[in-house]
């Protein structure tokens, strides 16, 4: 399968969204499974907001693409450090979608206690699946082994980050709902005033993040080389820092906090920085380390760590705001004006911060400029789908993405986390590498195109993304969904 299995942004629960249009007004809500007894008011018509399903499906598809083709096409994989490649948009897109889901779903649960129990249960489910899938227990599909040494279990991960952002933002939504009115007051900024507590929480998150990032003193630190292929395996190496406010790979506060709180053995052992020019001559591909590579090239780093996950809450708060716009603003034009202006504003702000060297774009640190650029991009992509699908009703070419979006958790576990591929690889002929997947890759894609790079790309597009789109479509026909 993939030569590089980097963590990519992103996973989330299945959403079923509906639009109710009593007379001339539109109201958007999520139809939860346990609310199936609820009936729309008389004289209303309920229909799906297909653009959100398609956006979710696109994000899952991008995750599969960058995970399984990123080894051959590093330009779409994670940036080794500063910068923003295609893979770096996936995690923020998921958090943006989760934010919209919070705004829509909790409107249907007026009771605070019931809503809180639901949020806590979903958070625990996300944490459970995150630890199971990314804690190190499953080594599929390339290694036919399983189990994890609890001394080295990875506590953080994609679903764990989503769980944290979901828990905090959902409780802000629940605890501040009594102060809200049903209708917006006149004024361009009335929706910001209506949900001012969300922005206060966002400002507090940003202040805590920036103060810790730039104010924490990072001392020298040591680690033991865990890579068995390295001549330095088992050696204890020292990284010289003694600095404050640095955003370089070895001496940033994000890594320091994770080493202190999580413990260095519980962090991700294959960070993207191993592909940087400082570490390997093959950059941006993986390769043997340079003879003069600095010691930190062998060190672990947690891309979904504590401080960066606190910053990631901002992506979810922005998504909640876009969900509030969908709920409160009744016309297509007013919604699109708000979304596109805010999306462009965030995008431009992030680009200015990066190119003026004020705050670089960095997914692994989840910098503020990165929040702005990726959230702005999410806003514009969703707005484009909203126009094409929900306004123009041009949906047919996007059906596979819509089906994936309607069963996102299933496709994520089976395809993006390679559980299905690991199962198939368990049935081999004579040699563990002589499997059905290997045969399909080699004889149907690579040999036909006489190129491993092109063959792997086409394999991922057709034998993975399109295949799971069709599977999700069949499950949709049978009304089978995996919900958290």
C-alpha cells in the first residue's frame, strides 16, 4: 500500500442534514438517529444539504489520496515543516465540518442534560477509536502484526484531536444557548454579537496558544534513537536549545510541552520533518539521512499534540460560525456573501502573516496563519459546493463523494486506516508480500503505465477512492450507516 503513512487530518462522524422551508424561510438542522421520531412541522419540506455531505466525502477522499499516494508524490503529502501542501488541508477541513455539525445538530436537542450526555458519549467514542486505530495497536496493512507496548502507546492522534475540539466547542454551544434569540437583529455583525461567547472562547484559546508558543523557555533535551535501521539505534542523543519563542523543528514549545506531559516515548515516531532538507538529500522524499544531519532528525514529534490541538479548536469555532450562518440567514445570497467575504478575509490574512515572516504556515505547530489559510480555504470550497449542488442542483458527478460523506466513519476506518487492506493482505500466497492488493497494483496499474508513480496514483483514485464510493453508495441504498 502506501510507502509513507503520515497522519492526515482527519475524521469525523456521519451527519444527516436537513433543510426545512416553512413558507419562505429556510432552516437547516441535523437529523440525529435518536431523533428519528421527530416530524417536520406541517407544511414544510425537508431535504438534504448535499454540499456538506460532498465536502465531507471530498475530505475523506483527500485523506486516502495523500496517505496512500503521498509516498510517490510528496508534493501532495505533508510539508516537512513550514508551508502548506494538499495533505495539510485535510485536518482543518474535518474540524471545520465538525464545527458546522455542532451548530446544526445541537439545535435539535433543547435539553441541556441530554445534549451534554450525547456530547460526552460521542467524545468517548472518538477517543476509543483514536487510541485503537492510531495508538499503535494495528500495524496493518504492510505488517501482519498487531498489539502495542503500553510503554510506547501513542496517546494523541487525529480522532483524539477531533474529540477535544468537539467536546470544548459543543459545551460552549450548549452552555450559551439560553442567551440566544431565534431571529437576527439588523446589522452586518449581528450574528457575531449573537454568538459572542464563541468568539471570546476563541480569543482565549489564541492568547493561551500564542503566549505558550512564544513565551515558553525550551531547554536542551535528550532522546533514545528508536530506529532499528539507524547505526545510532539505542544511543542517547542530545538536542541543544536553551531558547525561547523559536518555531524551528527541535526547539519549539509545542514539542517541549508534549515531551513533558505525554513523555517522549508516547509521541509519533515518523514526523514529516524527517523528509526535510536538513535531514535527507532526497527531500521532499524519504531517504537515508545525511552524514551531517542534526540529531533531532532521529527524534519523535507529535503532530497532533497538546498545544497544537488547543490551537486547532479555532478551526472548529470557525466551522460553528458557518453553521450558524446556515441556520439563521435565510437567503442563498446572504449566506454566500457572508461565507465568501469571511473566507477570503481569513485566506488573505494567513497569507500575509506567512509571507511577511510574522507567523509561518505550519501544520505541525498549527500556527495562527495556518488556521486562517486552511479555514478560509474550507469556507470557499464549501461555498463552491453549496452553489453547484444545492443551488444549481448539479449533483450527479459528485455522487461517489456524497456517498462517502454519508458513511465517512466506515470509509475512514476501512480505507484511510487500512483495516480492510490489512485484512486482504492477511491472505497471501507463499510470501506475505504476494497478496491480491500487490497483484492489482503491479499488473493492473503499474505495469500497464510503466510507471510506479502513475500506477500508484491511479490505483488510489480508482481501486480505493472510487471503490469505496461505490461501496458507500450500496450501503446508502440499504440505509446502512456507521455513526458515532
